[in-house]
C-alpha cells in the first residue's frame, strides 16, 4: 500500500509520516499493522470531539439517506445549512448576522478578502509577519512567511506586513486599506496570542479609517481556546470572522461570518460575484450542526481550560523554554532543534502523535482532543 501511496498520491514532502490508518475512534488512531497512536494534534486542530464521535457519525448517516449535493451554494433551501447557521449565529454577537459556507479555511479567507474589497471599494490589505492564512493565491498573499510566498511571486499587490503585537503596525492601516487580516493567536507562527490592548487598538484604527477587520480563526475556533472563538477572550469583535478545521467534526467545511449589510456586496454588480459549487455541502453541514451542538452542551470549553492548566503546570523542567497559548491550542517551546526532533520522534515511537508547526525548529504543537 505504501508504494502505491507514494507512486499515485501527489506528495508535498519527501518524508510523509506514512502510517497506514485502519480506523480511528476517540483519541486514538489505529493502523493496519496493529499499532495504536494517541492523537495529540487532532488532525491539526480538526477533531475536537475525538475521531468518529457517535453524534457526528449519526448525523452523517441520517443526511446521507436523504440527499447529497443537489445545487450550487445558495440556490436551494437545504435544512442542514439552515439549522447549522441558526445554531451558530445564535451563539455569536449580534453584528454577525449571516454566514457564507465554503469547503476549507483558505477558501474562507479568500472569500473574506474579496468581500472586504468589494464592500469598501478599496484595494489595500494589511497582514502580519509570521502569519499563516492558507496556500491559495489570495490567502498566500497575506501570509507573512517568505518561505511559502517566494516560490509563487508575484502575488496580490497592495499588501503591507506589520510586526505582530507591535504598535508600529498601526501606521500601515490607512484610508486606502480595505481590510486588516490577522489570527488572534498566530498558529504556524508559533502559537503567539495577540496582546489584548494591541488588538483593541487595531480595532479602533480600522473603525477610524473605514477598513474591515478580519479575524482568521481557522485553528482557534470551535472551543479550542476555552471559548467558542478566541476573540471572546479579548472583547474585540471583527467585521468578518473566518472559520474551518474543527467546524465539521472531521468533515470538510469552512465559512465566514459578517453582517447582512456587508454581505450585500456579493449580490450586486454583478449578481453571483462570489460562488461555490460544493460550499455548504448538506452532509458536511449536518456534521457541523451535530458537532457544534455537542461542543456547546458537552462541557468541552471547560475541558480545554483544564488541558491548559494541567499542561502548563506539568510541562516544566530542563530543555523546556515555555508553554504558551490558550486552552487546548498550545505550543511547547524547547531549547534546541535537536531536542525538539528527539521528543517528537521518541513520542511517536511509543505511540504519541505530536507535530511541529510548519517550518519551526523548536516548537511542538499541542492540540489534544
């Protein structure tokens, strides 16, 4: 199987992890050779309820028996979309009135950027160094990591990059700025939380110059930080909120939320100026509804807070520089690349699945279930 996998499935590195999955349940991934791994990265912050949660799989079976794809997004009324949107919006601040459903995180960010430019009539974008917003061209254009960007230059024009948590970045936000996009907690950048007062100042500057503020909560959403979304820790509300990863309980789905007024920009000049074929797929929406309902009712937000407390209390000692982050979105900073590699490999060998953030030598991502 591995030879066929390497031959026929396009690879993105020369060294994929390469375990052959038999099945997954709860916190465990089982392989065809009889091994069991404890998943401490949750499929990169996706499986917040664990693998194959019975509430999610029940919802999947129920929808599959009814219908699959029937029409491109937004044309037919489909109960799974309506139910999920209503449940989600009822638990968000009142300025979030509608959701546009897509298939992934980078699509959510792409849509948000387009919406901001269309609504404001401006072209300028402000993003931050060490950020990560996705690999499609628009999302890559606002990703602050040259290692990703350089192979694909030129990208979108009129993008400025500021230092995260630096007041000097405010100077980049002008009356020509359509949007500022940021992660309240930088994920691939090293699990770096925004400073509360800095985030408030970004909000105020955006309001002053008429720029929209976009929060990319692809990784930090759906309870991972101990609240439904990380922005709730800051009492700062964006104009557009992007989400994916843990949204579907393991199914592919993403979305971006904003006001009815802002979303009007997608309806005119011309109509249908942002469309998706599979966005809001009914099976994924059924899973997302079941996933969100269980997250809200099952005490998972408190569980994330306990994970943070226990982890920061227990992970101390030689070689450990810092444990940072919120809830179950944590980064373990070690003192050297060699130690980091050894920890990840030794844990893997005893059945504990960890992961480095992309292109970070000394940080281990911790995203337990």
